[in-house]
C-alpha cells in the first residue's frame, strides 16, 4: 500500500525547524537551484547517530524554497519507525525498502536515502569528513531501475552534534544485531546530557554545531531500466560515481 503524508504536519514541522533548529545550528542550505523538477533520488551522507537534524534542516529548506512536490520522502531505518513512527510517518518517513521507494518515484515523488545508514551515522568523530556508504549499491540500483537523476546532498558539521568515540562494529557482530535489529554498528557516544553511552539509539541534546548542507548538480546515467539495474558491474560503477560526488561536496563544504 502506498504510504501517505500530511501536508499540514509537514508545513508545521518545517516552520518549527526554521524557528528553532536553523538558528540553533546557524544552518545554511546551499544549491537548492540544482534540484530538477519531477521525480528524483536525493542521496546524502548520514550524521549524528539517532539525532538527524540535518534531515530536518534539508527538508525544511526544500519545502520553503520549492514546495511540497520537491520535499523528500525519507527512507527510514526500522528502529526509527518503531520508536518514532507515530510522529515521523505523517512527515514522509517510509520503510527503507526498494519497493516502497520505487512506487513513490514512479508516482512522481522525490525520495531521500542515506546509503551508509548506521555505518555512516555511527562513524567515528575522527572520520567526520568521510562519506561511508559501506559498499552499499541499492540506491544506485533504484535510480537506474526508475530512470531518475540522483541529487547528491552533503551535510558538513552535522556529525559534531555528538562525539562518536567508536563505531562498535565488533560489538554489533558479536551480538548479531544485523540479523535482529538491522544494525551493523553499536556506537560508543559522548553526548549531552548522558555523557558516555554505548547504545545505538539514545536520544540526546545535540551540541550547537554549525551545519552547512550543499546540494549538487544532478547525476544522470547512460543506461536505465530493469535490465541495466540487474547489471551488477554497472550498478557498482554508478554507486561509485554517487559516492564520489557526495564526498567531493563534503570536501568543499565548511560548516
């Protein structure tokens, strides 16, 4: 069943973000003019563990400048939907699965995906300038199958809202959390007001880090459709191009 979102709830949330989060993070969103009309896939780096303030900042900026049509539906981890689905679903949070995203894109919508998921969001603070997609290529396969451009989005400074001391990949493997929580990381986090925590999803008070988000020119691929989407070598090459585009934007963006 196709998901639904509430335009009024989105407008209210966007206004709150502009009143509260934008000044708190001294946030800027640059490059919105690069967003094309029609369906597309936003691909971004993931930051801040459980707190994803850059998602709200980006979506609110798009909503204000471009309207609901370009405001993304957001592929969301099962854990986020389980804990906060009551509030997130009306804003356009959807399960992170291929079929749901493809259905929305086919209907003409734009979808936002964080390919790195917890591998990116729980990367060490010392790796905050790196984009870690962990070898995942599903986002590229989705764009190819649906014949839509990829819009690279990079957030700088968003990984400073808390300090990830260790990603906890070994702990996640030991606990086999990929199987029962779909989590490949179990981060050790330094945050307010808790101090040290060693859990994957702890709400925390984000540090007032300055956040700058850049939107790059859309990427188009030569081949598309079902046949191209089953060509693993081609999909991997396209995923590498997407990763390079997001990393290049992050490299040239100062918080």
